[in-house]
C-alpha cells in the first residue's frame, strides 16, 4: 500500500534565532535561539528522519539511496529539495548563494542555491533585503568596500502571505520579525556579504565571504516578477507561485475538500495552518499544523479534507 511518509525535523541553532518554532508549531526546540527547522532534508548537515511506518527512523538521504522507486527513479545524484521553516528573531546576514556551476567548482561538489520564501507570519513593518542598486561590478565592489549599505541595499516591506523567488546570485536577507517557509535546492552554501559587526560564541567576528560574493552576485540586480496562477474549485483554492528549473511551489487552501490525481514524480507537503486528513481508497492519515510529509511516486488519486492550508513543492 502506498502511503504518505511523515518526517521528524532537525533543528539548527542560529545567532539570530528565537522561539517561534516552539511557540507557533509546538516543536521541541533545542534552545531559545533556534533559527531553522529543516523539515524535509537529506543534506548531510541536517537530515530529517522518517517519523513512523515501514521506514521509521531512517534518514531521508538513506531512504533516497535505498528506495528510489518511492521517488519515481528521479534522475539526480541526490535528493533535490530542502524545506525549511525559518524564525528570524533578529536580522540575518546580508548574503548571496552561488549557482550550480560555481558551487561545483569551489564548494567540493555542493549544488548552488536557488530558493523561495512564503511569509507565514511577520511583525508589523517587517521587511527583507532583496537586491542592490549597483550598476556594475566595480560600483558594487566599491560600495561594499566603503560599507555604503544603506545606499546599496534594497529593502522591501512584507506581510503575511507574500511570496518571493530568490534565484542564485541575488543579494538578500531576512530581517527581524519574520517567520517563513523556504523551499530551496538541496544545498547549504552561503556567502556572507555583511553581518552588522556581530561576533560568534567565541567573541570573534563572524566570517565574511566578500571575494566569492563578488564573483557570484548578479549585476545589475534582476527583479523577477511573481505571476501566480490561481485555480478555484468547489472546496479548495490552489495558487501556484513558481515553476522553475529547480522546483514548483504552490499553496493549497482546503475548505473542506481537495481532490488530486496521482503524484509524479513525488510531492512534498508542509501543513501551515489547521487540521485535516489525507486519504486514498486504501487508507486515511491525519494532518495537523507543523506536519511535513512526502507523497511517493504514483500515490493516489487522493483527497485532502478538513480546513487546512499547505505548501506543496516538487522538482
């Protein structure tokens, strides 16, 4: 019987983290500075583990290697995506990620990192840094050297429900007061551009990666508009924000029923709000806020019932 595979997340402490992952989702976080929930991850720096069922206790990376049939024999040397929830209790560093070619050459075979953000919740007046104003690489390098951050960096106010697509090469930062769900390539490569002079636990300035950042930052900044497609049905609304070479990401709002066809190659789901159930002719499984699951190859047709909001992604 094909069934959904639920995961137990792994948590990452960060200097800018807080307690929202516990306060909002009830997770058992390791400290008061927990910044990231790696909800569906096969990255060596933090793997989520199958929560129950036939493969209970198995890391996702091992599941990928030993049971490729669950993923439709998807053509990749590693699990392609990583789903996170990020609690930005303080400002994150201003940063950029490389593309696949640069990362392969300089980061020991890591992938590059294109990502996207769904704003789950935020404080009033919250903002992100998204892009820069330099017209040439020379101007960019000069403004960075002079630390002209206010003139260089573009700030954007955000609200709950906003969505941002962040291609590799984009200068960006989450600022304080944000809770977001991030869908990204399976990578953990980040080049810090600016970090507000913060120091690590040993009292040393946190490392910056200025040369590599200058190599990979897109100049001038390219703003890619989001053009969502919205499909309204009798009991649900599906909003697809992005279809890229790396992932397709949608929001499913179910009130009270959504019917879907069989899954190819596989699908990741994160429950943002509410409770419900996912079912097929063979069985039904409860869903609650904070659940993260994978629907394997050829799962379904299936239904989701209840009053629930999910973020869906697939390669």
